[in-house]
């Protein structure tokens, strides 16, 4: 494949991506189609039962009109149910969580602006706030990556690891740390606190949040009769989880992107020339991984840099 022209490589990459999209669509269609049809049939049966029992008391089409209004309000996060935790959808904690979901591109969809002014403000707010958020993340990345590299640098010098092995060790270690701290532990906590949430659903919610997918079908405390104070504390905790978890996820992705194998793959699709010895051998971006202090195999443990 090394002799392929750049346009052929890009075409191959696009075809592979389209095949992956098609495969995902087919699998989800097979898994989710039958449950959706069953739920639809159940809803129709319940509506038919309700109309048969109370139809004489309702004007024609009144129930459908009421349900349409309720569903339209629910789509904007306005609940018509008696739930003390959601009486105010735009109080300060809820608004903070909403803005965090905008700037982190998570977008749970649990609430949305109703007014034209609110929609226009969201457009301007995200257009200005998203670049500022990315700049902040870039600054924090430069500060935190060297600190996170210090333990790996010490281990690499002590065990006389090659730079490629040290980079792999750092990527795997940081990935496991992020998965355990921001994926598994919050999922276990959510599973223990929310009785109607399974462990799989809790992990699904945490992964959807950290990957900025934010499907919005699950939200801790949403739709439950919670005390307003507890509900708002949960929103603030979710806000902090989003900000810290996404930063940790980006650091892990940045570390994996600097692996020699990933750099060689990018080089393969980005150049028509043969791979150089630097790409094949996995030379690292030393300034990114803070491994430039590594010496050859003759390095002694006492030469480890101070972190």
C-alpha cells in the first residue's frame, strides 16, 4: 500500500469511514428497531384504552392536542409533571449546566431556549466562547502534560526503556487513569445513588458525557421527585464533572496521538513518499511527552530529571 497515490489513500480512508457508518447503522437498526416498534404498539394500545374509557368525556382530538402541547414543551425541557426538582428550568444551577453543555459541545438536549433572543444569544455565545474554551484547554494541556509525564520519565530512565516504549507506557497509564477516575468511579457512584439506573446505563451516560456525544436520554436526577436543593447540587456536580472529565479525556487523546504508530499512520495518509526511518522507528515529539531527557541505555537511575 506504500505505493498508492495520496488521492487513492484518501479515497480508501473515506470508503472505510462510510463502511463503518453503514455497519453501525445496520447493527443499531437490528438492535433498536424491534424495541421501538414494541414501545410504539404499547403506546397506541394505552391510548386506545384511554379513549375507550374516557372518550365520551373528551371532545374529538382534544387528547391528541394536549399530548402534542406536552411533547413540544418537553422537547424544550419544560415538564408538565409535578416534580419539585424541576419547577424552575432556568434557575442559576440549571443555566450553568446548560452553558457548560454548550461550551463543551456535549449538548444533552434536556433543555433548550424558547425565545428568539435566547436562540440568538446561544449562537453568539458559542461562537465566542468555544474558541476561548479551546484556547484555555491548550494552555492547560501545556501545563499538565509535562507534569503527567514526570512519573513515566522516571520509570523510563530507571528501567532503561526506549522512547517508544516509554510513550506507550505513558499513553496506556494515562488512559487507564482517565477511564478509572472519570468513567468507572462516577458510573459506580451514579449506579449506587440512582436506583432506576443500571450499571450499563451509568457507564453509557459517563462515556456519552466525556466523548461529548450527550444523547440526553439519561440525565442524573432528571424526571425524579427530588428535593430542589439536592437536584441543584447534582447539577453543579455534573458541571464540574464535565469540565474536569473532558480536560482529562483531551489529555489522554493528545498523548495517544503522539504515539509512533499513530504518527506513522497519519504520515501514511498525508504523504505520497515512503515512510522515513523516523516514522517507522517511532521517534517521538519529545517536547510533548517530556521524554527528551532520556539518555541511551547507559543512563543511570540517578540521572532522572527532577519533576
